[in-house]
């Protein structure tokens, strides 16, 4: 029996050959760090459910911005935890709120760092929902002007990108119109276009203190069973003026990342969410998975599926190990 002329193992024989034949790569520039910002001074408060991640006060962000830039990361996305919450999430669009102050601190320290402001009301409302809530459901249309105000406030503070994560219908158009009316037409919109009502958000809700006080978010976040709907959501947001799109969560939605990459030519982000991070960290701590290989493979799989950039809590860890 003749042996096949083609032997795939030839290209796997040595580390140098494997490097030469490698199809997909992850670099620090492909990764976006995520930070939780709180009130106070000198705060670096570890998050129990997310080992290695801490809440930081604004005065800590100048050093953090320099660290992120020095590591060559692609940027940072900010989530704020205000001292006070109310029914309308007014802290989200307060010009002197936690996120505008955080943006100004980071931009003053490192002007070239790309700063993304997450835009949602859930961290700022006393009921924990992502919009105006009447006790039974979220009022989509009443929420839109508040999201637009929050986006304008973040852009005025210096955010390069605003990233609506609320999943209200029409939010991208409302935000684009609000930014343009405020002469902030150069501000980029990164839409969480395909955001699922996922079981993998639990640790984030502890970190951001944003769990709903009643009900859940399945009335506005997507059903994890639906794929075609994700492509419709993306198409709609692009038609409304989104510049970039995001799929969340990442690892459970690699099929969505691939489908979006094949259909849309805009920059595509994926969010490796808190549950993905904590799940890997827990298995690593118990010796069930090998670190850093498991971390790197998880990021590689997201890039291989088609994501241009990945929001991940592993960003700094990866960058420290893979600096050129």
C-alpha cells in the first residue's frame, strides 16, 4: 500500500515549523482590558468571584492606563459602580459621574490609549435593569434618550468609543443622533449587537453590583437558542449607524462570531465574559486545566472564529507573557 505523499505532520515536527505554519495568532494589541471603577480613594478591592480582578478608584487609573499602554493592549473598556443609584440611572449621564471622571483621568495620563465607555443603565439603577423599569417590564422608548445622554457625556469626557450594551431597540440610532447633535460625530459606536441572556454573566453582576432586583433580562437580551436573530440584530445596528459590532458571550457563541465574520465587513469584537474567565480560573486553581495553555487556547479559539478584537479579563496576563 503506497504511503501518501502528503504528510501533515511534517509541519508539526519542531516549534519553528509549527510557528511557520501557524494560521491564527493573538497579540496583545488584539485584546481589550476591562476595568471596574468605584468611588473612593486608594481603592484596589479584589472581586471574590473573579480571581485576579479588582475594583479600582479613579485615583488608581492613571497608573493603570500607563500599565495597559506599556503592555501594548488594544485599549480598555470601563464599567462604573456609583455611590448612589436611582430609578432612572442618573449616574450614567451625570457629567461628573464615575465614568466621565475615570475617562478624564485615563486620557490625561495616557492620551493615546483607546478608551471605550460601556453605555447601559443597569449599574446605575436601584432596580438593576438596563432601562426605565415600571416594575414589570423595561420601557424601550423611554430608555433611548437616557442612553443617548450617557453616550454624549462619555464622549465629551474623552471616550474614543461608546459601547451600548443595553439591547434596547433603536438605541444605536438614538445615540448616533445624540452624538451628532452635540458635534461629536467622530465618536465611534461599538454596538453590543448580539448580546445573549447568558448564564455566564454571574461574576460580572457581583463585580458591578448590577443584578436585577426582580425579574430578569430575557425580555430584552437575546435567547441563546437563536442564531438568525443575531444576524438581524447586527444588520439593524449597522443600518442605524454602528461602526463596529460585538458578540457576547464569546466561547458559547463562536458560531455567531463565525457567521458575523462571514457576512459583515466591519470590525468584529467578542467579549470573553466574567463567567468564562472565572470558570477557567477555578479549573486552573484546582489543577484541572494547565495554565497558561488553557487561557491562550481560549483566546486563540475566539480569534480563529473570526473576532478582530477580544474584550477579556486575561488581557494583562496574556500581554505580560507575550510581549515581543
